[in-house]
């Protein structure tokens, strides 16, 4: 079973309390406070190695971590150690990986509305590739590169017209999308690059079809479209495009009914699509994000108040919620949770876990069966490594939680908990 097919980190143990990475979660709560993001280093490294093993038979594969899932200096250093490059979408992400000391030639700058300032920073940091999203960006990048007397290696991001079955907000490959060139626009931009944009060096194509994808056929179809389009461009313009970036998006198991494909089955789908056309594209980029970091992460909350309403629903409130995990409110995302202390408690009850924020929609989990909870108990929500801290806010002027990394019974802070001074320090 692949790590992305597990709800919990691979080091999870149930003793008197819940343990992850050899650490008692109740002790972590006492030392670091709650809410608390916890990343299990062993799970993170395991999934990285699983990706590399699954694609080992394709010699020129480049693994690029989709930094938007969770981008911190510590995470960047671990991914760099595991041989991954980085798909970035902002100057902030570029600067984070740069300061972490990674090889910037292994960094790709993606995004649909890059600013001049961001492009300048990316060129100054010598990122390896730009994924050019639109005509405006191509002209802007060419001008800035020309002014700096450098040449930018680029991929063209296309919209392949694939609608995968996931939430509408995280589909990106369909025709009606804010991202990329429509296939009918490819010839126009290629002609501009050849004839006018002399500071751009076109290397290949890039596509991304979405996130939390369970259907392997979506990847097969995507690779098929990319291979055909690269072959067409090479023949028509006498070019030698030698790179194909297929994005990421492989799903993870948030709840029992989720059935994400394994990493090895993804590799089989990609390579079989390549083999069908007997083409040799020297370099394939793949950009997993959620499936790299999500399972490695959990969030620990402390129970406070509770309330029973006339229809029988019982609300249990915790000390976090939609500001540290906005996904349930934004995407109706579902999660699995477990009581983290006093696991000997056997009396069960069905509760709705509510957040502490001043919104009636601040519900983390609807109708979950848990051992009886009282104020002070701890709840561990699983699979929160991706798009929790990275999407967190200071709504209600509440400081964002710390992140701790656990391994072999030891914990270390990798992102400090914000203070009230942090909340006001930029106020004037």
C-alpha cells in the first residue's frame, strides 16, 4: 500500500495515548500548546522515496514538489535531500527555497499572473524553468530577461481540455480555466517566441489537470495530449522540444471511502501512455504536492465547550478551526479524527467538531463517532499536512499555530507559533 493510501502517518501508534514519530501527542500538547501542526518526518521521506522508486525505470524523470501544499524552510531542506526540485507559484515560495539553500536550477516558476517584481527575483535567483501561462507573461518575461541580458528557459502551460472528477475549485485542466494556453493558441505563441521573443528558450510543454485526483485515465489522457502536441510542434517548426511537465494532483485518503491510486499505478499509467506512441521525450517532470506532504501531517486540538441542541446534535468546540484549516469551509472537505489522550475510554458518542471562529460555517467535521469527550481532551485530525498551514490566516486576529517535526521520539519546532505581537507588528 502506498503512503498516500493511508489516512494516518506510518508511525502512528495507539498506547495509553496516541503516538506519532515515537512522540506522545499529549506531551507535545503540553510542551508546544494547541492547536499544533505535527509533521512526521519518516512518513514524508517514505513517500518521497516511493515516488522515486515507482518511476525508477524512466531514466530522465524529475520530481518537483508542488510547494503550495506546504512551503517552509525545513520542508524544503528535506525535499532537497530526497532529490526533489520545486514547483513554485510566488516570489515568497521562491525566496523560501532559495534561503533553504536548494539548487535553484531545480526550481520551476509557475502561475497565471506573475508580477514584474516576481519575475525579476526569479531571474536573479536563477530558477531553472518558467512555466509561461499566457501572452502577457511571455512578452513581460522576454522584456525583463532582455534587459538583464539573460535567456529564460521556458515551458508553455497548456489547458489540455481534461475535466477530472474532483471539486470544481481544484480542477485546472478543463478548457474553461484561468490557467494556460488553449490548444488553439499554441501556434500563435510558438510563432511569437521564434520570431520575436529572442530572450525565451522554449524547452517543452506543461499541463496540470487538477488536484485530489483518483482516476488514472485522466493522467493517461493528459500524457497522450502532451506527447501528440510536442510531436506536432517539433515537426511543424523544426524544433526539438525535449521536456514534458505533467503536473501532479494525485489524491490522498482523507476518509475511509476515499480510494486514491497507488504511486506505482500512477507510474504505470504514465509510462504506458508514453510507450503507446513510441516516442522518446528525454525529460518528464512530475509535480506531486498533496500526496507528498498531506499524510505526514496531523493537527492537534484541545476540546473546550460543548453544546447539545434540541434535534439531538452535539457540538464539541476545539481551540482552532477554519483559520488553521479552511478546507472544510471552502471545499466541503472531509477529515478523519481520533481522540489523542486516554485511549482506554470506550463510551462512544456522535459529535460535530466545531471551530472557535466567529462563523456559523466553522465546522471541521460533521457527525463523527468518537470516545466521550470532555473539556481538556485532545483531538487529532489526520491528513492535514497539505493546504492547512499554507492556507491559514489570522482571522479574528488569532495567531497561527506552530509546526513541529517528529522523528524517533524527538520533536523540533520548524515554524514558531505566532504571538500577539506578531499580529500587530505591521500595524501603523
